[in-house]
C-alpha cells in the first residue's frame, strides 16, 4: 500500500546503487523534482529506462550516475541533442540499448503483465536489430507469421509525477499520458510525486488513469514537481527552459556549475516557487 513520505525519504527508501529505474512521462508530467532528488542523493551505476529521455536524464547522466540507457528516442525536445548524454556515449562511458517507440511501449506492457517478453509486428526492413541483440523474432505457432520480440521492461523502481493523490493513496493522472501506468505496474517499487492531495478526485477526463494505492510504494507531495514540463490544469510547459538548457549542457564546466547552484543546493520546494513564477509571467 502507498505510504506518504517526504521526497527525500521516498527516494532513499526505494532507489539503490545499481538499480534499473524508469522515470516516465510523455512531454507531460515528467518527474523532474524526483530526478533532482536522485541527483542530490547520488545513487550510482543506474540503468536508466525511458521511452523519450530528455533533460532530466541528461542531468543524471552528466552527474556520472548512470551506466546504461534503454530508450527509443533521446533529445532536448524541439531544440536538439542531449549534450551530456552524447558526450558520455561517445566516450564509451554510457552503454545504450535503443528500441523503437512501439517496442518500448510493448515491453512496458509485457512487464506490467508479468510476461518475459513482448511480441508485436515491427522492425521490418530496418537496421536497428543489427546493433541491438535484444531485438529477436518468434514464429507464430498458429499462423506461421514471423513477429518481433523484445525483453519485458521490469524496472527495480518506477518514478512518475501525477496530478493528485487521495488520502487513501490512490493516484490520478490525466491529459497526455504515456506509459506511466505500465511502468508502475511493471516495477518492483514505485515513487509517485503529486501536485496535491484531495479528499476525492471528482469529475475527470475520459482518459484519466487511476493507480490504486496497492500498486504504489511511496507518494510525495511536490507542487511544481514536473517543471519545466507541464502539469495539466496546474502550470504550462516552460519552453524557455528547454531552449536555455542547450547552452548550459554544451560545456561540462558550465553544466556542473548550474547543477551545483540549481539542484545540489536546493530542495523540492524550489519547484513550487519556480512553477508559480512561470505561471505568473504567463498571465
């Protein structure tokens, strides 16, 4: 059952050196505050899993905490490369396992269903299987069709940001959702940061996802915890941050100075304050 904890305690209790961790969110509800707490605590030798790693993984990789990246697209969305990730890959310090979006989505679903691998139609006429030995195939015993397979994604820890939790520990997210639900269900342990705790969820969108309390290990209340991504109904995406990150990340010394001033020396309350400033500037 979900336990309400501080963000520090939630990460400390659930993430260990050498773990595989999936920090999911598709443009929306990216768990930046939780990622920054991981950086402050300094867990090492992490295998980072995510369909679309962006700035938060650039930061974790740049701080030397990752040994491998499992992904289907990596970049600073709408801007360009992840310079810290690219440098580590080119230097041979970061192993990579690249998939298609379809493969990653199916792999998360297989993990959530406690299956050993995912089967799907894909990887036809492409070269990715030549460089990723985990992309294989199986012949359907009923039709003879050759189908693609990939190992299920079963992280040690899933970390997501959601909109609300109720007082019983159930969690709600809505708007653009990715594979947050599947990541939590596939993982051994999960940490969810939320904007607020409510007595009841009330009216919600048709695509709302409810994670029952029994699927979640820890919940931390962190207003603004998705910034610079956005939380539907709470604050908008901070596009200027993504643009500005390109210059910060290009130079390792500039990057390390920024991380010291903006992450290592601050706590999760900084997210709430910054989200309020961004919201006021947009009004």
